[in-house]
C-alpha cells in the first residue's frame, strides 16, 4: 500500500480526493480484517458483502446512497487495477461488465455500480434564500429580521464573509479556504473582480475566477475588523514569534516566484502555483505592527484556519436554522452550485434579452466567444462541458428557457431563479421574502 500511495494513479489525484480514497480503503480493509482477511485476499464475494453492508444492511445505522457508493467503488477499482497489473493480487474483486456508452463506443463498468445515482444530486438556493440562511445561521439574526439577544457568535463577520465568498465566486471549500490575503484583488467599484487560483490550491489546475462586488466587500470588511483584531491580539501576545517553521515572504516576483526567509538565516524559493495548503499555513508577511499570517482566514487566536473546519460551520448554521423553524440548509458545495446556476441563467438572459441577439447572431457570438455552458465550465474549473451540463441542466430542463426569458421587460435573474424554484422543487427559495 505504501508503494501505491507513492505512485500513479493515486498521486495524480487532488489532495482532497486522496484523503477521501484513503478513508474508503480503511473502511473496506477493516471490514475484511473482521473476517480474518487482508486487502490482497479479497474476492468478488467479499466486495458484494461490503456493498450490501454499506447500502442496505439493517444493522448499519448509517447506510450510504448510490452516489457515495459509486465514489467508493471507483477508489477500490483504482487500487485493484493497479495491484493486478503489478501481480500483487491474482484477480481483482471488482468485477466488470461491458456497456455501450452514449457515443456508441464500448466500455467497462463495475458490476456493482449503483443504479440509483441521479443525474444531479445537488440543491441550489435563490439569492433571497441564501441571504436568509446566512443572516440567521451565521449572523445571529432571527427569521423576522430582528437581532437574536441570545446570539453569542464571536466570529460571525469572518464566517459570513467566507460563506459569501463561496456563493459569490463558485470556489470550492478547499480553494477558498486556502487563499492568501494577497490573492484577492482590492475593492473598487466593479461588479465582478478577476483573480487567479493557484494550481496546488485548485482541484485539478489553476484558473482565473471571478468574485462579486458584494462578496468581496464582505471579505474586505472582515480583513479590516475581525481579522485585524485577531492579528493584533496575537502580535501583542507574542504568538507569532514563538511559532516554529515560519517562512516569511520577502518577495513575490512577476513570474510568481515566492522568495522566503526563515530563522537561522535560511532562505528559499517556491512557485506560488506550487504552494499547497500545508505550505501556506507556514507563510507569514511583515505588516505595519510585525509578522502576520499570509493566509486570509484566521482563527480567533490569530493563527491560520485549516480549510476542513468550514464544513462544521455550515452544519452548525443548519442546526440553528432548523431550531428556529426555517426549512433552509446549505453546504459549501451548494454555495458553489448556486453561483453556477445563477451564471447559467444570467448568461442566457444577457445573450437572449439584454444583447438582443437573434438566433443566428447568438450562434455567431458563441462561435467566437463560446457558449453559456462553456463559460460556466471555465468559471467552475470543470474538466469537461458535459460535467457542467449534467449538473446544471436538471433545474432548467423542461422550462422552455428561451420563452421564459422573453417574458416581462422588467424580469430579473432573481425572479427567473424563483420561478425555477417554484416549478422544479430543486432550488430552495423563500417566497415572499425581500429579493
């Protein structure tokens, strides 16, 4: 297994995928161990038993769905394909069957591949539903818009800013959670701002992303208030001087090379594109009052916050909303999906209405600049346009979008999203709330 973890195809996966796969292996190996087996002695019947336990066994208090099983099966197939190719196992426990793909070509899929995976297993929120969830769940407001006197949140400015960044940029939790403060542009009067995501921070490859003015304003407010206060307290307490392994950024060259110094006179350099989340935790800059972390998101004690903790924040906000009678919930990925759905609708709206394009003119425009799906694919960093369509076509399917967009002259994107929410049930909305 140590060899497997050091070599392709495992090392070619994104860090988050590697960690998820490693957990999948641990669970399956534990299941085998309880039967007196090691991973290299597993049979197809053992895998069938594991599949039954994960999905259907009455004794399992937390069965999983088809989508998660599909991912676990992909992890196991990758391991056993590698092991059989190198002779570590004689026969893979992952049996395959031949299928015909959409393009007519033949391919192989696992016999235990789930049949209940929906084309899209995500939810979306309209802008007004998102604002209500954020204000109640993260800012301590009551559903009626009044302040909750029982609220004891200390980092609501930071937490709301992070959530707004996801909703206003489409970044993944890991991508937004590992940003350096210098990687976001300064606030001005633009509607959207362009920024660059480093390769090591992205899921697959570095890319440009765009963040809305409202989201960037919240982040800027956090930097000037909550973050600045946490840094100041840590500096006064000498927290940063006592840390080991600190690397102070001395210069970032035009070519994106970070030159750093450390205690004992050590110096080094690394490409900004190559800085992963663990390296970023060690980076500091010299501010007006002394050293401070280079990372954007900090804990209350002034130390860099690890990105995985943000999911717990969303879970707490969901519990608060539920306790107050709100049928709203959100996850980091729902914020990303909601951004993308807004972009799909907004781009269709802009091309069909605001630009006044005829069908022929639109085809010509798309030949030059690319279609709506291609644009959203690039915004999200998807590998293929098919992935984007598979996820975001579902809520607009059957709505006859072109005729929908030719409605009232004063129709806005928010109203279109509300209509999609009403007709499909796939998008969370709050009818009657202020848009």
